[in-house]
């Protein structure tokens, strides 16, 4: 099992604050994906990063893949209540398996 | 579009009972997957089917069997349910290899084994 650890596990912040979520592993991945999951729903893909050092932006969300392709971060600027949810990172190993992280549960308080 | 549809949404089983979780996708995807999600563990792959007619074990296959009935449907069977199988089960599908293409997930089946 290729363990992906996310930190923090829980995060509660006020609307308008910035935050960073981390995803770390001792394994190298060919690509890394970030998902957001809302209660009672399945995960929904936010972004895929493929190249070491790659940075992708999705509106107020910035994703970075580590140079060694073992870790990743998600930074949210000016968080909004609509950002509330469970954020999951998932590393690809081989063609047909994604190893999911333990998740970060974010609550943004209005 | 329905996307990925799972049935049932909730189920309570007694230890030793059997049941089949159904999954269907309407996106003409080649690959389909079954995951389980447990608190603090993330999602773990049970079985996957890279294409119609093929199935392979994932990370935690023990106690489960699968059938890729056709391109649309991929079912997960618990032959003799155990309390350790209490979990939320997600079916997913993707056009090609999971690692490079977007995976679409169903809404999940919350299973409790008592």
C-alpha cells in the first residue's frame, strides 16, 4: 500500500482566510489528482498534475506537484463557505490504480 | 445525464448474508472501479475492470467478487457479509486509464453489517 498522508485532517476557518492543505508520501507517483467530496456524494475531480514542480490554478485554488513527485499542496485564497467539503488527494501508480489520501475536512464559517 | 448510478443507496445486512451492489454508467466508459471508503482510511480500491470482459483485484479484494456484465454495468457481490465490510462503497468509471483521465464517481452505497 502506497500511503498518502494529508494534513491537516480537519480545518475550520473564517470566510476570507487563506489555507493550505498538504499531501505527502514516500512513494513517487506518475500523476496526482485532487478531488472534493461533499456529504452524501462521490468525489469530484478538481485537477490532475503530472509534471514534477507543476503548478495549476483553478480560480482561487492553486495546486502544486512536488519536484520529486512525492507530494502536493492545495492552496485556497479567500476561502468561501462553498469551499466546505472533504478534499482528497490521489496518486497514480501504474495504469489503473489511484491511491487516495486520508482526506482533509474543511469547514469555512461565514 | 445520469453519469454513474449505484443501487441501493443504503443497506443493512446481518452477518453471513449476501448481497450485490449494482453500478451502471451511461458515458460509454471502458474502465470501471469499486472503492470502499472508511473514516481515516481514504478510498481503497477493491476491484477494477479495465475493459468489458476483464476484471482485476485491487488493494482490498478479500470477501468480494465482481462481474462486468457489459460495458455499462459492473456489480460487486458480498457472498457472506462481515461487520468489517461496513463501509461506504463507491463505483467509478473512466474513459481510459484511471491515472490520466477523469474518473466519475457514483453517489455511494452506505452498507452496515450487524
